[in-house]
C-alpha cells in the first residue's frame, strides 16, 4: 500500500459481507444449499450486520445505529414478534427514529459545549 492511502476497515468489512451474502444467494439459486426459508425469515438481519459494521467507524456510527434500528424493526415484523406486522407497527418505527434524533441532538449539544463549561458544573 502507498503511504498516502488509508486502509478502510469498514469498507473492507462491508465488501466481504456483500460477497458472503451474494454467495449465499447464489448457492440458494443453484440449489446447492437450501437457504430459501432462512433468507425469507431473516433477511432484515443483513441491515443489522451492515449497521454493526458501521458502528466501528466514528463518522458513520449514527448511520449504523439507524440501520440496526430499522433492521430490528423489520425483523420483528417479519417474525411477528408480539403480534407486530408492518401494518400495526409503523408508529413504533416513528417513535424509535424520533427518539434517536432527540438523543443525537442531545449528545451533539453536550459534546459541543466547551470543556470549561462542563468542568464548572
């Protein structure tokens, strides 16, 4: 690698994850292995995996949290956890997204305060 180039671990992780997901889909289509039922029920976990990969990048940690939240919501609706469906659970997604936005605004405000102001408290 050249001195000026940076090794992007998140990009590598996401690329390898896409290769693995593609290989699973290909093997399922070729009927080498039968992942159809598993994929049908657990496809939202791909969003969760991408979200977890984003958590390790400081710049995209919030994006990772959003992807995890949406993936968990989708997984709960696909599996009908607590009787949740797309039709009856979309307000829950709005609540979670709103709470995340509020939390982010609060954390960004606290972190943006000068250190001297925080020490005085």
